[in-house]
């Protein structure tokens, strides 16, 4: 499955559009509490554990988006956008959303 942020794929023709597909991952407040408790793994001013959790959430959201595109019979997802937003009471959770257009390639 080809996944790209661009609206087209160089050298490939889009034969049909199968619609909008998306995937989400939500990190709860306890994840942040646990991460901040282990913030000691700062290296060069970066929180490695925190970045790993965000990376896992992004990969989960993209994986769900791809699975939806495959169910529609698509070969690729173009125009992918990633959003990170706080949700819940007092912004206690972080939601990662991957959205794109499922397409069939020629």
C-alpha cells in the first residue's frame, strides 16, 4: 500500500477514487502521567519515552487508515494529513488522526 501526503503518485495514474479514509489513536491521561514520571530519559533535551508513545500512536492511526483503504479495494492513500489534538475533560487525552483519500492505481 502506497501512502503519501502528495495528491498524486509520480509515474502512476489514479484510476478511481474510493473516498475519504481515516484512523485514530487516543492516548489517555495515565499515559502522560507515566511518561512524566519517567522523564529522566531526556537525551539532548528530548523525551525519548514520550516520543516513542507518540510514534506508536501515529503508526496505529496510519495502520487503521490503511486497513480501511484495503477494505475499499484501494491500492494507495493520497493526500494524507496527520493531526494531533487534545480531547476530553481539561484536555486530558491526546488524539492522533490520519486522514487521506483511498485510490486505485493504474
